[in-house]
């Protein structure tokens, strides 16, 4: 079968890349540099925050500088860590998983939503966590068209701005106690994960909000307002980076996993890459812009995706499989926006 030949050639090419070059699937020099940047940024920005917040304006700037280290960590470290693709050492891998919790997001629930739901049900309504948005956005033609969706392309980025605040304060708790995805309904979680949920959330609130309120001489209201404001900025940037690979005009929205001959076709049909030659993308997007490679090889560190994508493209073309990409992230945003606009105008 064509699907078998395509899959075999694709994965053989990926395996041979590592074998012939004698390199590990885990962290390379670039990834280790990212780890160093993340550690220095997180620690250094806290030192700056507590040392130089001599005025309200300095506090706001330094606070934002620290919170942006969270976004860098989430995209570049935590994502790979929770796919077990940074280091081979199991203890180190498990420790790095908690970089999500360090930034306010429950790592256990993220693995349920992302590794289990999203990766297995890409662009499928009711299964893929990336297509929810609390009903405010209509991502697929299979979603019910509501009156509010007529305006979704106008308020799209307003919804995205609440992405991180929602995740930190509502979504994790909701997924544990009132799950909305089919794959989570009725699922029992280990008791220790409930304990971790509350312990890490309290720890996050403690060091991000309570410690600055107690130790930094600026008004409490300013600290809370700064936290909310910066999280709105981080939310819209983070959500946009995450969303411009799947819900696009170029991509398809199957009803279930069985719509294609093999799940590998599902990946290509529902996923688009962008910014392949972007230096900023390669250092900041955490490999999400080379998303086909990520879905084909999630246990491979994202800093290898650029080379793997060079192998994937010609093999897909050889087998007549449409590999989709946008030249820049702005092109991808345009495709994403256009898709939401199309679904706002039609119920089909």
C-alpha cells in the first residue's frame, strides 16, 4: 500500500539522519544553549526585579521582562520536556517536566490535553483541546454556528490575550474537576496529581505575586495590574504561536481518526509549517513552526526539526502528499485569521 511505503520511507529517513550523522535525538548544542538562556533569564530577571525596582515604571518593565522568561520556557523547554525529548536521563527528564508548573501551568494535565488528546486527534471537534476556546471561536465547519461567531475575526486576538490567565487560574482546575473533552470525561487521575495541582499553583502565585507585594516597595494594585497586563500580552503572543499551525484555510478538519488511510496522512492534512528560515523562529518558537516534524517525531528534540523538515518535504512530494507551509508567521496568521473569518460568515 502507498501509505505503508510512505510511512516506511519517511521514518527510515528520520532514523538514518541520526544514525549516519552519529547524533542523538535529544538535546544538541542549540538546545543546551536554550536551556542556559532560560535559566539565566529566569534567575537573572528575578535578581534585577528585586534589586532595581526603584520606581513604579522600573518595576513594570522588570516584571514584564521576568514574565517573558516564562513564555520562552514554556515554548522552548517545557514543551520538549513533557514530550521526554530533551535528555535521555530519566531523572533529568522528569525534573524538567515541572518547568510547566514553574510557569503556572499544570504539567500533568498539559500532557493529558496535548500528548494524549491533541496529538492523537488533530483538528477533530470534541477531542482536540486546541479547538475549544470556550465556545467563543468556531474553529471547524463541524462546530455549531452561533450568533457571536459572526464577529469572531474581530475579537479573535482579544480571546487569545486571556490564554495564559485562563490556563493558570481556570482551565487546569476545570480539566481536573469538570472536564469538557471526551477523552477526559470519566478519567481518574492519581491522587498525588491533585495535590501537585494545588501545591504548584500556590507556589506560583506565591513567588509571582505575593513575594513582590511583600518585598518590593510599590503599590499592591500596581503589582496585580502589571501581572494581568503582561499576561494579556503574553497570552496573545503565545496563543498565536500555538494556533497558526492547525486551524488554517489550508488545513482539513476530519470528523474522526479513520478518515484517512493512515494517521500519517491525517498529520499532513491537518498541519502546516511556517517561518522555516526564520532565525527568530528557530530560537523562540520552540519548533512549533516546523510542526509536521513535531507530529511525526514528538520524541525528538525540536532543535533537530529544521534538518528533519528538509528530509520530509521531498519524500512527501514523491508520494503525492501535500506538504503545506507559509513563508512567514505573518502569512500563517493571515491564513488563520482568514479561516476564522470564513467560518464566521458561513454555517457550512
